[in-house]
C-alpha cells in the first residue's frame, strides 16, 4: 500500500493535469454538429497550426 505522501503527490499531479487539460481541450473539440466536413477539417488545421506555434513545435525539425 502506498504511503500517504505518495497518494497526496499523485492526487496533486492529477489535479494539475486536469486543470490544464480542461483549459486546453475545448481548443481541439469544435462544435462538430455545426460544421460541414470541409469546414471541420479547415478549422482543425487552423487550430493545430495555432497550437504548434504557441508550443514552439513549428520550428522543430521533423523526423524522417
């Protein structure tokens, strides 16, 4: 059985992840029922481009 400090640490880590996830996840979940397939793909391309720019992924080399 894990020590209380390990349980507290795991709970703290989970809470930190969930607080960040809840702020970011709507960015990747547009209201699909309101979009055509073409508009959905265009919107997701735009959102991922924005995400890559914000996180700094855009300037990284790609793996071959």
